[in-house]
C-alpha cells in the first residue's frame, strides 16, 4: 500500500507534528508513505522524515493558497501513483479535492479542529459541502471534532470516523529533565514551573494563562514553547502587565520532551481545540494537566485532567494552587501517566490502516 499525505506546511503545529509522527510510524510498520508539502519552508519536522528516508516533495508553487496548486498536485500524484491520498488541513483539503476528484484514487482527510472561521459563513458551507463530498472518509481526532463537523454538515455523518491522535509515549516518559536554571535564572528553591506548548494563535488563548500567572505568587514561572502570528502581541502584553521576568519564550524546540520533564504543571488554555496533542505529551511526561472547558479537551481527557471555565484566569490560578497539595499532585501525575497509555501512535496507525483497507476494498 502506498499513501501520499498532503499538507500545506510543516511549520510548527500540532497537526503538522502529528502528520510527521504518523508518516514515521507508518514507515516503521512497512507502509510506503510519502509527503507533499504545498509551502515547503524549512522546518525542524523535516529531520525525522530524512532520518527515516521518507520521500518528501515540495510544491514548486510555494504558496499553499494559490489555485495553481491544483495542477501541481495532479502532476505530482500522476508521477507518484499512490493507492491513497490523505490530505491534512485546509487548503490541502480543498486543492486535493479539486485536482483529484475525477481520478480513481480514493481521498481521505483528517479533521484536526472543532472550529474554523469558514463556519461563520453560508457560502463557505456550500464550499465545504462540495469539498468534503469528494472524500471517501473523514477521520476526526476527537468526539468533539466529529460532532462539530456533523453539526456543520449533517450529510457527512456516514463518512466520519473517530480515531484519536497518538504519540510515541516512551519518548516522553524516558526524557531527562533540564535543571530549572537552564530556563529560569533565579533561586530554584520553591520554584514552580508551568509550561504551555502551542502556537501563538487566536485559538490557543495565551492571554488567560498569562493573566493567571499574574495572580499567582512570584515563585511561579511560565515556559511558552512555540511560535506564531500572535507572538509579538503576546510579548507586548506580558510587558504591559509586569510579568516579563516570569514568562519565558522558548520558541520552537526540538527537545519538547525534556522541556516538559523540567516543568511541574502543563496548562492548555484554548478557545477551541480539535484534540490537544500537547496534553497527551504532558501526560506522557508525568505532568498534572489543567485544561480549559473546551470541546476536544475536557471531553477527550475527562477524569484525567483538571478543568477550568474557558477564559477564567482566576479559576485557573486556583486550580494551579490546588496542586501544591502533595497528595493531589501525585494523584494527578498517576492519572496522567495512565491516560497517556491510551493514546499510543502505533494504535492510531493501525486504525488509519483499517480505514485505508476499507476504502480500497470498496473500490474493487
């Protein structure tokens, strides 16, 4: 079986990292998996693909939103001859549907979020209906993602499949922590370190966790891992509320497992989410996790995490302070480690392969 995955970019993000982990795991299981990137800007995610000698093609068009990608995708697929084409994220979903719908190659896509801005507009509903209509299966990464998509387009309910995201949990469990002074140049006695791993976008709501930090005692510091369009705005806000000495911007990292092991608590405050891959990573690293009451987070990780009302910084600060209770902290760590075992990458790949085999059998 040969599967060609198509993605707009490999810049840092949960869907991008998941796609790379998926390709690597597929290769490990003997599946011929290749990748087409519509906008091939250099990325740290290229490294594991190169190490596994996974074929990566970069579109010559370079602009992921250019309509010229239709012709480019068709030509690349014509040369590659895959059995399955698997698209991730809009616009890869759109251009793949436009360029390949007349071919015999089955199209699969993964829906990575419970919300996008297209769902505000009726014309986009027509566009989505036609686009998703070209796909044989739509894999949803959480029950909340599946429900949101089916509410937007009820006619897709027969095509949607629930497969939770997965990670290589051993990598996080075995990672060695850094000394806290590596990131925070203060006396480590009684220091409490919160970490948030996510891109700086509207969805990820850095504002609430930073506001919560300003309420907490000075012994609390915050590590922010990631980059994105709202990073500059976030930095300015951190300065304006006077917590710049306690917020540490780490950028994109290749050592996220070690950074997680260095922290005491992981917080995922989001306005909306599909799944929350960093939550599972934090769990696998043995961290207590606190998440906003957001579909895709609270539902997926129920009974394994603490939650707080979305956007409520005071409630978040209270949940963080609660974890100073040693017995509660250890209990949450145990829950995290147990929950992480449910989200292994090998099990996820097995479920994906089942879907691939089903659509190939239907084609015969």
